[in-house]
C-alpha cells in the first residue's frame, strides 16, 4: 500500500505491506508494516507495524482505525465519490 500526502506543493510518500489477519461480515483486520523494499520519505514515515480495522457502517461508509501510536492512532470515515 502506498500513502501519499501533498500539502502546499510538498509531498510525503510512505509504503507498507498489509497482511489480512481476520475477516468477518462487515469487518476486516489487517496487520500493516513498513515495506523494506520501498523506503518512504526520510523521517516522515513510521517504522512500526500496526493493526488496522476497516468496518462497513450501516450507511455504506467505511470506518478506518489504526492502533499505531507513532502515527497518532489515526482514524476516519471513507466515503465513495463520483
């Protein structure tokens, strides 16, 4: 997986490898770790593994949650566009 963030013309890119750890109706759990073959932006990507949870909500959105403390335990809601 590649994550790219661009703000005011500056870009940060981080690469990771995910492994599906569990799946049940409406929920996926993935263990994510840095891809050693693709170093990201120096000093901008965490180097730890994290548990990610993707949950399909009743309204059709996808909730995302990461337990990665070094990244601030990001979470959010993903919606389709277009």
